[in-house]
C-alpha cells in the first residue's frame, strides 16, 4: 500500500471519530444536526448522553453505532450494551427495551462530569445531562420526566428511596419514586431560612391547595389540619391558631414561597439535611394507615359483645379497598390477654403497616350478692331494728342499693318482709329478703321513738299544730358591723343589665340569687372598682360558697350555704385582690366560670374586707361579652317582688342564757317580729328597703344552758325549707336528700348527753327556701 493511500485512510478514521465524540459541553449536543457518513446515521440531539462506549483496543466499534452501515435505534431509557471489535473488526450492538443488558458483556457509560456507573449496563445521566431537568419550567406547579433508571449528582444518587422526597438545594429539582420533578422556583435560602415553592410541595406531599380571596390566604389541608399562609407574613395559622415562621413568605415570579419548616412542623413530616450533597430528604409515607378502637373498656369472657371502630386513613385521596384482621372476635371466650391486628389496603394496592391493640379479657362478671342481717328476728312495736348490710361484689363495684321496708321501727304487729336489691356497675342485680315478726307489745310510741332514734340530719313527722303553743324563747340580740349587699331582685332576669350596684368599706357580706330567663346563655359577674383615683385598694376574700348554675333554686341555695360554711372551716376561699387607683376587676370568679343556660339559677354567699371604699357591681350579660368593657353601657334593671338592698349590721348575735330544754320551747327566726328585718337602702335608686326574711344575714346563736337529754330540731313554718346549719362546728343537713315541709316535719339537728351543755348554732336563711323557721328544743323520752 503506497503512502498516499495510507494517509487517506488515517484522515478518514480521524474524521469519523470527530463526528461521533461530542465537545465537552453537554448542552451543545442539542445543536448538532444529523449527518450521514459512510452509511452511519448519527443524531446527537437524540442521544441523551452523547457518549461513546468503546472497549479497549476497539478502533472501529463506536458506542450506539455499527460500522456495518446499519442504523442503530435509540429509545429514551433503553440500555445498550456494546461489545467493541478488535484488530479492525466491526463492533456489534444490541438494544433491549426492557431496560436490561442485551448480552453478558458489561458496558461502561461515562456521564458529562466524568462519573461512571457500570451496574448491569444501566444508562446513567449526570448533572450535565440534557434530560428535562435542565430545561426549566414555564407553567405553575411541577413537571416530571423519567430520569432514566437513576440520576447521579456528583456521584451521589438522587433517586428518592421508599417514602422519601428529595429536594435539591439551590435547585428546582425534586426526586420522588424514581422520577424527577421540577418546582416553579428553586429551593432558596434567605437569611438562613430554606424556602420552597408551596405548590410543588402540595403536589408532592399530597396536600389539598386552595385560596381564600377574602382573607388573601393560601390554604393547604392534610389529615384534618388546615394551614393558612399570607404573603409577606412571618405568621401562619394552623387550625386557627397563629404560629410564628422562621421567615416571611413571599412571591417570586408568580410562585408562592414559604419556609420549609412551617410545613414539616405543622404536618409532622420528618426530614434530614444532607449538607455535603446539598439535599433535604423528607420522609413521606404514602402507605395507608390502619387504626381502630375497641369497646367497651371492660370485656368479659363469653359475655361481652365487642365492637371495633376503624379510624384508618389514606393519603392523596385514595380509597380503602380491602382490610385484613388477625385475632378479631365478637365475643372472646378465653380469659387473658388477646392481641388484635388490623391491616388496610388502598386503591393503589399498598398495604398499611400492622396496627395492634392488646386487650385484657376478664373473667365473666359475677352479679353482686345482696345480703343483710337484723340483730333479732322478733321485735316489739317501736323497738329499734338494727340492719347490717352484708352485700358483696367480686369487683367491689356496687353502685346502687334499693331497700323496701328498711324502717327503723314498726308500729303494727305481724310479719314484715325487708328486701334489698343491689346493682353493680355492669348492671347486674342481686336480691335478698328477710322476714321479721312484730309482736303485740309496745316498747316506744312512734313519736317517742323518732325523738330518740332518727339520725341527725334526717327528718320525721309529728304534730306541728301544737308548736305555736310552746314557750317562746324571748331573746335579745346584738350585731357585728358587716355591710350586707343583697342582689336578689330582679330574681328572674329577662334581659341583660346591671342587677345591683353599691359602694362598701370594711367588712362586707354578699348574697346573690338570680335566675336566667333571657332565653339565651348568660353569665353572672361581680365587678369591684377602686373608687379612689390616687391610691391603691385591697380586698381580702374570706369565705365563699356558690350553688349552681342549675334549674333548681332550692338546691342552689342549699349548696351555696354548705360550701360557705365549709370554706369557714378550711379557709379555702381566702384571697387577696389588689386594685390600682381607679381599677376594676372581676372578683368571685367562680360565679362567672360557668355559663347560665336558660332557666338556670345561681346562688352565692361571701364575706370580704376592703381597706378603702369599693364599688361593687353585679351584672348579667351574654356569655360572649367582656364584662369590664360592657359594664359602662349597661342599664339598671327594675326590681321585682323580691328584695335587693344594702344593709348594715348583717351579722346577728343571739345569746340565750336561761335554762332550756326541760320543757318544749321554740326560737323563732325570720318572722319580722321576734326577729325583725334589717332596714337599708336600694343601692341603685336610693329608696328605703326592708330585708324580708333576713336572707344573707348570718346568725350566731349561743344557747348557754341546754338541759341534758334535749332534742334540737328545725321546723319550717312558712313552707318548704332546704338548708344547712352548723352545730358546735359540725355541718348539718336540713334535711338529708329532701326538703322539710311546714308545719308537720322536723329535721333533727342535735341531741345533748347526760349533762347540761353550751350549744352554738350558725344559721343563714337558705335562698330559694321559705321563712320563718323555728328552732325547737324538747326533752327526750327516757330510754328503755
């Protein structure tokens, strides 16, 4: 072969190589035009990598092409394995559209940045690839392209793992499920805060996006959580609650950017930062979530019907299409621990992780055993029957006892059957009965028996018509200087307004009693105002009791007094309230703690002391209004037939030093004769008023010489009475579980022993009850 021919062959070889191998810039591949040289069809723009795969010693084999003159087909994502020829032999090629190597010879593919991937002939595209990631975005939201089998960024795979979303820093690239997605704007860092395009996050994380034109807020919702963002605001709202963000949201090129952490924190999305490879990796579970509850809490073997309430959920709006249970039973027959597991499948075919609940199946409930005994089987008429309750339950859970004929004594001869029915917390019932015999012999009359044996706090019936003929204990009284503010009119309130207003200094008592008849929910407030503008004032709350709100006036009154007396003993109501000059504060906050529904009553009784004059205002207003802001605009409500007023000397001291109890006698209270009403002024209109019944007055009664074996009772004379007294410091019901009726019912307060005694009684009329009342003292019958 002559020199000229050798030179031509060498030039042709160099020209072929130059046409096939591109310049260093990957982007330049898009501008190369198709050319045909010696039967080789080559379009660099259609080759994503524009690289050559040549085996060592290969001089004629060119990646993606054959020297045989055949055209090599190139499909995006197809993998091509090339075996290069040697010593001038033609290379061979194969194309496998399944994405797997067409032969057993591995192929090395070089990306633009020089990194290589040799795994099973997989085509790997580097950052400089002409894949759509370099094309940018022209429409809102995200777009996606299949990124081959994987993407490589500086040698680190960018393909998201299972349940991961990878955000590339300073880039609009995101990777999820093997695909590349493009955000409207790159992830940006401003003042140390990472910002993301909210629409891109919505689409990738499976959120619901909307816009509120009225509030100009962008809204995203997921799993019952609502997040609201506003442009240029460093605060966003999560289910209505304002929360700070690390930086303000902003608009850039019609893309709304928010701090990444505002979304991850509110929606509990875990993430990690791969600073070395400039990635933020979010853990996003797309699996459905199984959940359920088991009812009831107590499950008994072979007995309880068990119900299961599923609380499973899916993401991205998918439906639950299948479920699987393990260990689920409607009735568990075996005692002990049982494990129940639930799985659910969504419409994409994914199964949830297992959700497990462990229950403890109890031994079948045993009904309670009712039982009692009497100290005898045979009794005289009027003889005390002592009954001892011996009922039992395997869980000690008896919640109700119903007696029949469990009287303290019987006054008719013959057999008497006493029955007890007990019920446990599961509704199981046990019954027991016993028959005793009442003989013809009399031990006590019914009246004598009641005086001797009716328990303190219980009531009994007697002939009350004889009481007015009993000796009247003519007493004298003194007073302690405590100002009474009685707010009891209008008792029934039909519209919001100012119920009472008064200024008081020093010891002050309060009695409140009002019914809400406005037809809507209201609240009752007591507001204290320092009347001095140049000096602070102080209020010391001493005793306090409240009843209600509830629909039963007699019960609220009784409860308020019971709690008032209890606070005297335990000092639980003591509180110091400081008022700046001219300042107003709500006091007695238990009064306004609970709303008053239509028909509800509130009663309250309190003692306080102030070092300077304080103006007290009692108001009833809509439950949603601010009392301090509303007070200046309220009008005074007109009084009704009940009483309101300000009364001096509201602690009445009664002392009786004569011997008492050896013969029947009575002490009358609240009749406006023996016990005259306090006289005062209406604090709103300034007119004189009389405190009918002396409600709100605290009576301290001392009977210094009560005979041995004396019974003391409370007998109403004006109607039903339901209240509380203290006797020698003990709080006594009037009466237990029931009101006492006038004139033929008595509530037992006290019995003296074998010696003469000093007896001290504290009493205040119970709001909602009727006056007057009599305290009766009478000798006890001799015990037999």
